[in-house]
């Protein structure tokens, strides 16, 4: 359980970090290290160098304004917990992040690390995709911003180039009266979910669903929005009948993996149950 | 690579390979073997230490990343002579048997109660959920931490 040898650098600026990555193709970035350290321990990766972002200023801020919520790449799970503004600025984010990992890991694990690692069952990538968030990267060729739906390309795979560093995640403005829920099922608290869903919609004055967003984690090879389910919800009156129909459609829309923990049929059933629970919870909250 | 940090209130400096995690640095280089290594990949919580006030898994942080930090291990919780109220509560409630997980339980509970001396049983269970114990069944551990809260509330007052 010892990593293979590597060089270590902790540059003081983002530009120096990018230069190191560009000059050293086998280098990897580390920040909190809560996903990377086990990967190194198992020697699933053997980088020639680790470039630590701990000294780079300006990556650890949470900014909230009229455009939404900006999370710096080095914001930790506990920073999201500790920021009371997010209760109203992004309640879905807070609820989802409450399910991430264990106490000690929450003290070091970061936004950028979770996005870059891209576990299909991870909560933050699921929130990013569901909310149509944007991910900004800085690299040798300059900065670029990608929609979360384009960023995640498969299990543990993203559109990030080796010399690029995730600098921030931008979640669009969250209206106050939005209906929302986050539901997941894991075998133990803090474990990766066998499946989960993040969903929200706005309700018009006639009680009809508008702007439905339904995302799933752990049930596809990457976090994914279920557009069929969203179409089914939009323009219809909220109620148990609609929720059941949506849950059934969600189960059909996912393509879950078989693994040691659950087979595909079980995960499909889980998605239906969690989407139904989420829609009910979002409907009754605050009424 | 030269690394220096505060360890249990004293400055230390070690010359290590970058790949060495903090737990190995504490145990092998600094000879503080109270920090136990169970899984070495962040699953068991036995190696929990406190870095800059926050409980972290010392197998999931490189020693070089602790540069300039303040690190507290189980050895730093008490003096040689007396148990802390938290340790005394562990003894009273039989919150350990083989003792392998105990350093991680103590450091985690200490960090939690220092920040949240009013943590309820649910919060304590949640914070300790990343620490595995194969002896006790956890109930005595939660009881011990609940009892120790009183001491942390007092120490908050000047």
C-alpha cells in the first residue's frame, strides 16, 4: 500500500502549476488527495510528479451573487457545510453534499478533486450535470469553460486535458420558490451511492411543472440528466399519478452497471423508488 | 525532501521521500506509534490525526503536504500522568477492547467535541461513521463521547 516514487512540487501560482503540468506529461495534480491517495496506494496510477495546489491562492472561495454560486476548485465539503448562505442560495447543493464521504474525508476532499475524479456515483458531478453548471479550466492554451454535461465523458473520465487545472464550478442562480430533492441509497452512511437522484422544477401559478431537471448518479456510466423524464413532467399537474409515471420512465431511461454491490435490475428499481420519493419530497416541502 | 511542522506543540523537521504519507512519517520517522494504520487507503479511520484543528486520515495526506501545519496525534491529547476526560470516559464505558481503532476514535471525537461540544448522539455517530471498530459494537464508544461532552463545554469558558 505504498505509492510508487514521484517528485513533488507545491507551486505558489496557478501559472507555475500549469507550466509544471505542461512540461511533465506524467505529472498529476493533487489538492485534498482524498480520491487520488488511494489510487496511488493501490498503484493504479504512478505519476512522475505530483503538483500540489495547496499554496495557490484564490481557489478556495465560495462566491454568491446574482449569477448564481461560484465554488473555487479547492473548496472543501466542510466549507460548503459551514457556509450558511448556501441554505437559500443553493439548498440542493447543500443537501447533496451532506451525503459525501465521512467526517475526516470531508475535512480535505475538494470540489475540483471530485469533478476531476468523475466517479459515476459521486454527488457533486451529479449536481453539476443536473443544474447545467459550468466548469472552468485553465491550461497552457488558456482558459475555457465547459458545460458539465460535456465535461463528464465516462467512468473516471472527463474532457480535462492533462495540462489543465479545474479552477471553478459555476452553478446557475437558484430561484427561491423552486421545488427540489436529493435522494440516494448507500449501504452505509458516507459510502458511494448504489444509485441516487437530484431533481428540481419550478411550478407555475396553475400548479403545472415547468423547467424540470432530473439527474441520476450511480445508475449510468456518468452522471446524467433524464430528458425523457423531464419532458414527461413539464406542463403537467403535480400529483401522485405523474410521480409514478415519471419514476417508471426514469427506470427505463437509465443503463445501470452490474457489479459486486448490486445488479442492473436492482439499480433500475432503486432509480424508480428514489425518483418517486424525490418528487414527493419536493412536492410537500414547505407546504 | 525536508519537511517541518508542529507535532503535538513541538517543532519537528524530517527528511523524507515525497511519497511517504503522514502516518508512516509519524510512525517510522518520528517514532510516534500511537497512530495506527489499518487499511492504508482511507477506509478504516484508525490513522486519524488532527491537522490544523481538523480530523484527517493520515494515510490520505502526504507528509510533505503537512509542511507548516500543526499536527496533533493521540500522544498529544494527554500528558503521561493522567487520562483526559475523553479517555477516562472510554475506560469507564468499556469503549475499547483490543484498542487498535482507539487512537482514531479518540482523535476524531476530540476534534469533533472541540468544535461541537453540544454534538448529539446522531452527530457523534455520523462523525464516527468513518472509523471501524470490530470489538465494541460502537454503542459504548458513542456513550463515552456523549459523557465527555461536559468537559469540552467547560474548557470553552475562559
